[in-house]
């Protein structure tokens, strides 16, 4: 360690360091510029060319159109209680049904307890992915076609949409269990069902319940709009208000939806915090 | 020793102790919760008029309908140039929406992170409220609102996806920021840096990797939403879905749904690969 | 005039909690290497952090370089902070950034926002950083990532970063607690010699009393927020140490 400084040596190194830093900066600036150009080009090709700018009118027109929505239809508010409860209950029942379906789905989808790995495991994984890839609107359309309009189609759409997430999380929880208790129960002579009940279930149940409640909260958001395609709840009211051009009514329905979502979030938070 | 549920045995001091299966208040809360859940389920079935008896017949009917009307899927229809064009539109809407959403999310999450927000009194609750609103409003509602104001096309779709992505990512980003090691942040304050500098040197290097992962995840989720926004007038393949549903062209609907599944699967594979790549690099 | 004058300092963690510091007073002169010792929970860390206002005291005065630290805010506070260098127990480096960037971050108080964003520090800063890195013996590690270094090396980067500020006072918060004994001595020796070369007084919160007695010229002993001993190192002895550490159960 030299206490004195060699100015000659330092000037050279400083130059080198400065040059490297400058070079790095230029490269990243260039890359950013290219990306920016790509983005601008995309916007041009998609939004700018595709939008009917004349029909949209000036900024004033747009602001006026936005202004139509500002305001609450107070008469409508009390009539929203029924549909709001319907939405909540569709979420509850749908999540419950989805959780039921997850019992076999997670069993098949967990590598350590799946009954016949070459077939049941990929099958379960496929079901989970399908459930998550298809948007809830599409599921709702399907179930409305099969079961007719109404809450039941919504319940099934929610159930099927939730299976993917809940089963995936549950299967992961099952794959992560400690095998000690499993061995212990087997050692005292327990059969497969008892092993499941005493060794597997206690380890995964808190996590699974947490996941179910988390998904329930998200499902409130989903059930609220399934009515747009006929599956019951506030979505149906929303649809009608849009069609009758009652813009204040539309805002009111959105407000109602926000309220029940906040409610769901509060309940979900409270329960999940107590569980941990 | 008598019944199974109450066992008595002497302690060292000689006084008998009891073990009961039912403990108050834990067991009350536990059994009570299950009871409440059960009641809600039963009440829902009543309130929503779910015909349990007809339900089982439904499955048979479902199979029938699937086999009859939805099979075989009209693959030729989705090979059409116009349809492929709409698929490309969907992809473009998705990544533009995710990109702008993520750009908004960076400052939004910063303001919504309790440890780094500029003002805990005003900015923090404001940012939390804004991101909650974006998240709570479903992407289809945003789409309908924007289509109503701006007309049909890709612009409302991109805007709706932007707000949806911002809402989705903001909560995750904010949680990442709140989980950082505050030591380096403290060190930066100690050098006399301002809040912006502390963010750039103290916070962003710590969250950069997680942010990238969340960004990729957001793009994936935005793409799934983008497949459907066209249903409500916002451009992309969703509009083909709507048209064919209205016209009850069920074989074409089946083909469209198949194409959605394939595309989402591909996008999920790409995003999973990208996230792994990012993990390994940093 | 002393570099630092602390008078009747009180501080607490939460508004309703008890006082952690109960009236501390001392002065630091320009050539001091001042040690603060005492059992855990005595308030040493809190005291150090009050000096550069990472913790805000409830009452008392802290006059640093003629400025009243307890009432500063915004720009004034930042200006004061950039004249105080700090070294931390856990090093507090930016792990994913290079050693050079870490040392340069000491100049943030003098750098504009745009330069910060692009990490475009001026030539003089880079010059200074290289000199400091050579002085602490890390010239070969300039471009390594901070988390690739050992504990002792990281603390050297911390020292370089603090000295980049050209500070008028150095605060050291248990700089050697995370290091093994041999390295601890090296680090303390390095800080002392560099501080003497650059004429910077140091205020050091230290757990190891032997190190304090070896390197520091003045000692203040805290117990439960109260000063039990204050004076030059020569006056410290076993009896007084026992008094200070009487409450500590190890």
C-alpha cells in the first residue's frame, strides 16, 4: 500500500476508466434509442393507423364523452343490492366448486402422490393450464351456451377458471411436504387414506386455505363482469345500463363493484393474516 | 382411563389434569368458520336457484353439445389471413399495453411503497388508492369505457390493457420495494443524497431482477386479457369471437378458442423461459 | 471551536416509548479519534445516528461545524450530511454494483440528478476514487461486484466511499463487529492512519473495548443512555469498565 500518489500512473488509469464508462453509456443509450424507435413504430403501425381519428373528433369531444360518465345515478343504487349479493354468492359457490374439483386435480398433479405418473400427471397439468389460459369470459360464454343464461353458468365458469391456480398451488404445496410424518403414519400401520388425513393434509391445509381465499377475492372481480355475457350478477345490470346509454348508471354500477371488491379484499386480508 | 375424549392423569404435584379435544376459544373459531362457510354455500345454492337435480343431467348434455356442435373445429377459418392479422394485432396490443403499464408502474409503485414514498401522509395513500382502483376494475370494464369514449379500434384496447397492467404490477412492485434491505438505503441518505438519488442507487439495484420477472409475468397476463378485449370492440381476435358467437357459428367459435389456447400456451412457455433466463443471468 | 458539540441529547424510538438517550454531552475536536463504548442497548447506535440525523433526537443540541443539526431539513440537511462520512457495521454497499460505482456513490451529495441516473461522474471524482482505492489496497478489484468481496475488503470500500465525501467528520458504527479479530485491527489501523493523514476527526461506536483503548484517544462510556465515563483513554481502567458493563449479561 503506497502512501504517496503517482500522478502519472493515475492519470492514465483515470483516462481508461473514463473511456470505459463513456463507452458503456453510449452503448446503452444506443440500445435504448433503438428500442424507443421500435416502440414508436409499433404505436404508429397499430394505434395511429388503425384509429378512426375523424370519428373520434377533437380532444374536446373526447373530454365531453368522458364527462358523460361522471356522476352517480342515486335511484339505481338501492336496486343494486340484489345483484351485488348475487355476484358475491356466485364467487363463493364458484370458488367452493373449484376447490372441490381441485381435490382430484391436485392429487393427480402432485408428482409425489399421483397414482399413475405417465398419464395422470401430464393430464392434471394440462387441465390446470387450460383452466388458466382461457379467459373467464370465454368460459362463461361456453357455459351459458350449455346451461342457459343465469347464475349457474357463472358459478361453473368461475369454478373452472379457478381450478388452474388453486390446483397448481396445492400440488406445489403437496410436493413440498416433509416425508417424515408420512413414514411415521405408515410405520404405525396406517393405510393410504389415513396417511393422507394425518400426514399430508395437516401440512398443506393452511396453505391451501390461504390460496382458496386469495382466489375467492379475485373471483369477486371476475363474477362482477360475467353478467356481461349473461351469467348473472352486477355484470348484467352494467350491460343494461350501457345499452340504455345511462352513463351515470354505468358509473354507479362500477362503484358498487368497487365496494364489494374492497369488502372481499378486507375479509380476505383479515382471514389470511389470522391464519399466519 | 375412561372415554377417549377426556383423559386424566396425575402430574408430578399430584393434581389431576384434563385433556379435552374441544378447546375454547380456538376450536370455537375453527369449527365456527367451517360452519359459516358451509352455511354460505348452502344459502348460495338456494339464493341462486341452482337446480342440483338438473345439474347432473347437464354433464351428459354438455358432452352431447360439445360433440355435436363444437366438433370438428373449423380450422380453415382461423387460417384465414384476416384472422391471422387480428392475432398479430392482439399480440401488439398486449405488449404495448404491458409496456406502458409497466412504465406507469415504476413511479406508482415507488409512491405506494411505505418505506420509500416521498410523503406518507398524502402520496402514499393516493398511490395505494390509484393502484387499487386500476386493479379492481376488470379489464373488460376498462375496455367498454374506453370504447365508449374513443370508439372502436386498438387504441381503447391498448389503454385498457395499460391500466390493467399497471394495476396488476403496481402491487407486486411495491411489495418488492418494501422488502429491500434498508442498509444500503441508509448509507445513501448518509452521503447527502436526495430521494431520487437514493432510489437510483439504493433501491433499484436491489429490485431490478425481481422487476424484470414481474414485467415478464405482466406481459403474459396482459396477453391473456388481450385475447378477449376485442369481444367488446377493442380490436384483436376477440372481435371474431364475438361475431361468431352472435351468429352461432359454433364450429368457428371452437376453432377460435383452440387458437386462443395454443397462443396462450406458447406465450406461457416463452415467458417461463424468459424468466428462467433472467434468473440465471443476474 | 470543536468540530462537534453535543449537549444534553435525548432520543427515543417511538413517541410513547422510554428515552434511549438521557442527556448525553460531549465535544469532538479536530484531531480526536473518539470512542463510544457500552453494553448492548446502551444507545451507542442511536447516538451515532443522531449526529447525521438518521435518527431525530427529541431534545438537546448537536452543533456540527457551526450548524445546528437538530433543526436542519431538506437541502440544508443534505449539505450537512455530505460533510459527514459514515461507515457501517454491515458495510451497506450496493451489492450488485461495482466497487468503483460504490466508491463514487459517496459523491452523490455533490452530483446532479441527471448525472446520477447515467452514473456520469466527473473526471475529478474518478481520479479521487482511484487514489482512495489504491490507498486502501483495492486497486486490483476496481471493477468487481461488491458482493464478490470478502468482509474486510467490503469495509475498505466503505472507508473509501466515506472519504470520497472529503468529510469534516467521520462516523463509524461498529465498523469491526462483522469482521474477525485480525482484520478488525487492520481496518481500525487503516481508518486511523487515513483520518490522521486527511485531518478528519472520527467518532466511533465500538463494541470491542480493547480496540477502543488501542486506537482511540478519548472514550465515552454509556450505560442505559447515561454517560458513565468521559475522558481520555489513559484514565480508563478495569474498575470503571466494570461499572459501565455491570448490567450486561453475556
